[in-house]
């Protein structure tokens, strides 16, 4: 199964549209969204074409495809307008004997990890910075941000196919790959 993983849309209709174009181009079976879908939050500038209502419509059109966890910018009202769960603190994805712990990153992070076994994966968004780090106990992975990348990173997402994670910019150009 092929999964596309994205995070931190922050209400940008422009970048949500590019993300959905990438999802179609990738022909991924499912889309994992790691939170902060509709709102920009008080610490971020407004992203390009900030239009949460348009983002709602775009995400409604692909239901039930997304598997989503809630970010620090999600609110209960978001669940009223989106037809898939958006408020879960985490989700679990089995991967060939490993566990992939999906979360936004504001509660569980590399500094405050959930209970993980050796070789498991902590997959978060939140920082807006792509990451692939072997902590010695678990892998910490982050796709970066679709709309507000930080630290000079690209507008990006990840693809998971079999046991390989591939980081890509929104145009589909790969820039890192990790096989577990």
C-alpha cells in the first residue's frame, strides 16, 4: 500500500490544492494528515491564499481518504465541518513488525516520546521542518510543512511505500529517502 503523508496546511487553499495534485500524481491509496489543517495559529504569518473555507471544501471532496490526527491549531468546530476524524491525539500504523506512531508533535515529540519499542517510528508534523533521525531507540520522522516551511526547507510531503519513506517537494521532486 502506498501512503502520502502531509502536515501543516494551515488554511492555505493554494498549498492544499498543490498537495491534492501531488496526492493524485502519486496515486497513493490513502492520505495521512498530521494536523493543523485549517488555521494558521498565532505564531505563524498568514500563508499564501489563506482561505480555510476553501480548504474545508477541498478536504470534504476527498473523504473518506484522509487519516488525520489533530494539531495544536485544531478546534472542536473543525470536526463539525470535516467528514473524517480530525481531533485524535495519535493514530497507529503497523509496518512490518514496527509501529508507526502518528501524531502532530505538540504533545508527543522526540523530547517527550510515547512508549515505543526499539526501531519503532515517531512520525510528527508541527515543527515545519523535515526530519529523519535515528534516536538510538526509535526513528523520528517529519514530512515538513505543506504551506509554511521553516529553516529554509521546501514546501513538502512524504510518501511511504512498503518500508521506504521518501521526502518530496510539492512538485514531486524527491530529496531524501529512508528504507527501514
